[in-house]
């Protein structure tokens, strides 16, 4: 059992107890009150992918446009996956084309990321970005994330115990695109008409064999093997790559006790492959504060720096904000969230939405952490998109903010 250090000493005087509680502050903010955190808004992709009714293209584009006005600088806009398996993402090509041809008028650079499951999806992504480029090479698109994406990351040490690669049992990749466009010698430099945006890609693998087979119909080893050439191609074109590790804190098939060492092994593999950032995903929302702490401490003990990590919490059991604070205390400065708490996972029965952006921003601001996001605008967007989808707004902070504005 993981031993937890007591936060408060026992004091019999009520006034003294009140004083101690009020003096107790977040470890991080005690030293860096003005620390900045980067929020990755995943509503347009992870937030909408599990909606049963098709969300019209114009609503998706309007959602992205409105989110871009809040101060958020990273938006997950779509996924180049098979529409057979995730029909909600069928118009991601049109979204990318629109963003490249009609860039938003934002005050700060915005990075739009797209989930890429395989080489076919990457070729489709490249064909669209290439079509938007001028003939001559232009300067590189801005990177909104901290640090240089091409700078070598902290070389993580080899975690204890490595297993032999799983045997090949795959017959079909459910994320295969129905067709592809060959991508040869393609540039992903910044379009001259888009001075305030860049495009990035995200890849993913699962921390358990059962989820890997359910999500991608292949083993963990096969999944990693598929992404190696994709990452090489992306890095050759100066495209920033983010690697998600799904079910890092609980699997719907294998239970809540996912090995943190296995997660560290996957993270190490992706970093050595060339990924710029590892996003630890609590896909099921099973994560708790003690296990989040254990996972992050394991990552650190394996030599993986917090600057190379992001976290992605679902709020199935109401633990997302608690886990976020634990992550903050362990040096994490990149957090995924979804406006109005939109989300879910088609391969994880019962998993509810991501932590609501409004709730996360309110929590971080209350701790003295800067996000650059206008919470009132975000709350208004949460109300708007919830009404458009015909569903309840799952952000408590968002609803409270709007109530106070009336």
C-alpha cells in the first residue's frame, strides 16, 4: 500500500487549525506563483468523437473559431482515422483544409493537431498540407509549445524489466483510411497566408495489450513498429509529434492496476523514436491521486523529465481535478482538457468526458497559475456547444461563471 504523508498535524484549537489550513498552499505555487501552464483544448476531436449524432462541419469549424478567441494556443482539431470506426471524424480533411485556407485571426500563434493512426492517415494529412504550400520553401511554422521541438529530449534511462515483443496477431487495422495519397518529398512549412498557426500530429499506443487489440487490432509491439517510419517522416519535415499513451492509469479490460513501468517503457520508446512530447492518458478516468503520484514518480525515476510530459485526465469518477493538482505538484506543465467536459472513448465503455477546460482553468487560476485563457469566454462556448449538441453542460465552474455574469 502506498503510504501518504499527512498534510496537517493534529491541533485541538479550532482557531489554530483554521490558521494551519489556510497557510497550507500548493507546493508548486509556493515557489513559482506566476508559473505558466499550457492547456491543450481537445474538444473538437476527443470531445466530439463519441457523440452519437453527426456534428455538422459548420458547427465544428465554429467551435474551433470560438476556442481560438479564448487565448488557448493548442487545439486538437480532428483525426485522420477510418470513418468506418470513428464516423464523427469523417470530415477532418475538410477541417484541415479550412484552417489552412482561412486561418483564424488570433492574437497568439495557434497550433492545430490531428490524430494520425498510421501511414495512410499521415499521407492524407501531408497531401492536404502540401496543397496549401507555395512552390518555394517558406520559413518554418511557429511552435507554440515550450522549447525547440527538434532539440534532443532528456534521454530516459532504461526502466527495470522489459518484456519480449508480443506475437503478431493483427489481421486488419480498424484505423486504416479508405484511400491514401502518396506523400513524397512533401514540405509542411508555414503557408504564407497563415502567420499565426501551425499544424502538428499526434500518434498513440496503449499501455495494455487488451486495449491495444481492441483499439487498433494489433499488439503493443506492432503498434510501436507501425509508428516508427511515420515519426521519421514527420521529423524529416519538421512536423511536431505528440505521442499519447492510452489507459496509463486504468484499462477497461485489464483493470485499474496498469504497470507504471510499462508506461515508462512506452514513453522511452516514443522519445527515442523522436516524439516531442508524451501525453499520459487516463482514458477510463480510473486514475486516483496516489496512483497518479506513483506513475509520475516512476517516470522521473526512469529519467523521463517532466518537461517532456503532458497529462490527459477523464473525469469518470470525479478525480480529474485532484489528479491534475498532483501532476502540477510533480512538475507537469501541459494539461489536456475539453470545453464543457465533452468527451468519452468509443473503446472504453462507461468512460465519460475529459476534465472540463473551464473547471481546470478555474482551479489553476485559483492556485496562482497562469493559463492565458479567458474563462468567461470559455464558459460561454461551453454553454453554446452543449446547446448545439443537445446535451447538458458538464462544467460546474463554467455554469457558475455564467450565473455570476447574469
